[in-house]
């Protein structure tokens, strides 16, 4: 089978290679998926570049997200899953071989049945972005009568989070850095989008909420935005942070304590099993009911993987960058 791999870390064009490997056999409790599309995430690019994340195996096949068809099952897996269309989560989490290959063997639970409402390209958009958004929205408790601030509403996670919070009945405010990104966030259903480079975010939120503040924040960059939390959150508000720049953050801890603000940080790769099950169940409900839009920015063949990584790293595209393994 054709695979993308790297044996050292660095820039995409320097270290990503195209090669061949045997098709894997599924072990007990595993399935083998013929991958149709592989999704590229910022975390895939960070792992490839390095920067403190050392290689944990001699060879890495990158990418955690993807979609395809099960064509073999291991011992203990229901044979009826053969031929099932699936989307994949955590394909390369703590494993050397991810979805940038024509086949992948992984635990059966990580190959989720793809609803008839989605094609395989849309299925490859899910994984990290959709599960991160779903878990954050659930942690935020978004519901009718509440106002949620989604920081970075044009990003893949933010775009899903806006849609999910709206589907739960919340009022959603989003932030963006350009007019085109603001338009993308509005297309997801945001009730209001504020340009954080040109507008007074604190003043705008205070005006919109009549001085009360928002009930929760779904945060893409804790380090950049923490200073404003006491000013934009209502008393006993919540911050659900899935991202940050850098490894350390300065918090206005006293003011947050005085307002009873709760801060929750998580990484979607290793949330608890009950949390994962709840997120998957609610996400499946939204997918069956066609409640979510899936934005695909680029579809590139496997041999253009370096171009795909560079597009994600530049951050200039709206939506997912996919590798088409059958192109």
C-alpha cells in the first residue's frame, strides 16, 4: 500500500516521503479500514516539525483523522462490520501509523459508522475538530437562555462549535480577525461576530449582554485571551479551553476567583471514556439530522502531502485540508 511517512522532524518538503508498506492485518478487537480520505490537522504539522515533541518511533505515518470502508476485522469484532463506511478518530494518537496510508488497522471503537447523510470526504472532516467542538460545547453547558462566546469562530473547531451551540439553542457570539473569517463564522450561524483586531471585544460584549457578560467561552488561545475573562464573563461563568500558544499562561486569578469563574482545560485525545461516549452520541445525533455543515478547503492527492501540510500551517484556508487516497 502507498503511505506517507517521516523518519525525522522538520519542514514538510524536507521530511515527508511517499513509500510502500504491507497492508496491515487487524489484531484482536481491531478493524482494517481502506482509507478514502485523510484529514490534516495543525497537531499533525506540529508533531512533524518537532519543537519539543520528539519522535517516539523510527517511522511515523501521520494524521489522526480519516474516513473509508472496513474491509477486514480482527478476532472478537462482528463480521457484519465488513463493508461498513466509517470515520476515524485518534488514528495516530500514541500509535506510529496514522491515516496517511491506503489502509489502517486500529481498535474497532475508533472506526465510527458514517451516517448515510455524509459522504466520506465529509466524514474525514470530523475526528479532532468535531469531537473537540462537541466536548467543549457539552462542557460549556450551552443551551437555551445562555450566551456562548466562541473564540476563533472561523477555525475548524470554532466553526463546528458555533453550529453545535446554536443547535442546542444558545445565543452565540464569535470572534474573528478578518472580514472573510467573520463571514465564515456568520455562515456557521453565529448571532454576532466581533473583529478582535479592529473592535473593542470587551466593550462589545458588555454592550450586547447589557453588562451581564457571556455565560461561557470556548477558547482557542488561553494565553492570548485570559486577561479579558473577568470583563467578558458573567458571574460563575465558564472557560472551556482546548488550545493555547506557548506552554505557560498568566491568569487574572484574583478577579476570576471573585467572579467564581471556572476554567477547564482539555485535549481531545485522552478525555474519559464516558465523556467520549457522550460526545460521540450527541455528534451522531447532529449528523443524522443534518445539523452540521462540513467545510472542505482543499482535496489533494497523496503525493501532494507537503502542500497540504503547508496550507494548514499558513492558516489561510477556511475548512479542512484532505488527502484523497484514491485520486
